[in-house]
C-alpha cells in the first residue's frame, strides 16, 4: 500500500490518500475539506478513487465528504454508528466551529471492530477506538505496518475528550489496549500534525505514562 498525506483547510487536518499499487484503486480517508486539492492529488498520483473512509464524525474530518460523493458517486465507509449523531448534526457543527455550511450525507457502511475494508487488493483492518468520539475507528494495514488513527493519538499528545460523549479514560484504554499492541514499529498517520511510531509514543508520550 502507498499513501500520501494531504493537509486540508486552514486547520491543516491530515486527509490521507491510500492506494493499492497493483490495481491503482484508491481511498481517501477523512476528507475534511478542500476537495479540489484532494482531487488534484488523486490526479497527480495517477490513481482511481473508489471510496471514502471516515475515522470519526467531526466536521474537520468529514466536511468534504458530501461534495466528493456528489461528484464521483463514491461509497462512504465508516465511522462506527455511535458517531451517527455527529454526522446528523453537521449543520450545528458548522455553526459551532465557524465553517461554511456543508451538505449532509449518510455512510453506506457503518463499521464495527474487526471489520475489513478493501482498497484494491489491500485489506485494511478496522479497530474501534472510542474516547475522542464514541464511534471512532482506526484503519490499519498490517503488511505495510501503517495505521491511520484519526484523532485518537498524536505525536506527543492524544485526542481531546471534552466534546459530547468524549471520555478520557476510554481513550487511554483504546490506545493502550487496541493500538499499542499492534507493535512498536507501526507508523501512524494522525488526524493532525506529523507522523510517529507507536513505539515512540509508548516510550515518550506523557499522556501514556
């Protein structure tokens, strides 16, 4: 599997383009906005976008979803259904965070822990990691040892838990019991900021001590 991180919107969230080298099929993970920038990256890489994957329902990670779906008729997979209230409340989220209004959407497939999603010949494991939001999921490619973790874990930090249905203890448990056991050598792409490895965070992240 190959990937490219595409920072989007003034908040510079990490939207990620995953693709299968054998088939050229690609998925875009967490298209928070700047759809033209995302589509330009797809064209530059010479891949064919076939689906949208969502880690969680916060506006800064799903804001461009409806636009992409309308343009390309793409299926949407994720997050877990516990985040339905976030997606159904996109209008309120726009007002809360000062974003321009975005169209709503309904995921074609709500994900649960242990599911797989396919991108060409690549199979991504779905790991339910609640805490930042109740329906947050992580996408993990075992073969390349890369995970897209959304807002669960960052380099030197962890996701916020002060939004509705966030929970700090649940988030820490998700990281320690569901992410760190994947192995120290796993590279992860967070929803914001630079990449890191699970080993580096296990050893140095002050929130995990």
